[in-house]
C-alpha cells in the first residue's frame, strides 16, 4: 500500500522542495519553517483523508487532481451561495435564534 506523503512546495515554481511520509510530519514542518525564515514562499500539501483513501484504492495523480478540484468546487459552492456561508446548509436548530 502506498504511504501518504507530505510535500513542501515552492509557491511560485511549484517545485517540490521536500517530501516525507505522513508519520514524519514534524520534519516537513521544520523544513518549511526554515524555508520561510530564508524568505522562500512555500506551500505545504498534506493529503486529506479522501486523498489517502483514493491512493489506497489505486488512484493516480490525474485522479487525485480531479478529486482535489471537485472538493474545492464543493467547498466554494457553500461559501459563495449566501452571505452566511455554510449556515444555509445546516439544519435548523430550534434552540438557536432565527437568522
């Protein structure tokens, strides 16, 4: 089974600067901190639960990219639907004041 990897990525070029197993996440965050201290703009990609599941079921990078885009679109649709964000999706709670 493929292990989940955490990647430290240079934000402009998207070059992977550091990669390690999820179990060694402290090393990735230490490396990221050092890069930021040097003035390098970085992003950290830690796989989500859905990505980890997809990889364990045999997904390739194309499948993962599609999954990430679909998740991003779903989240964005909840944020931008209304000025209240996801509150519009939550069931009414009779114990809360009416909006």
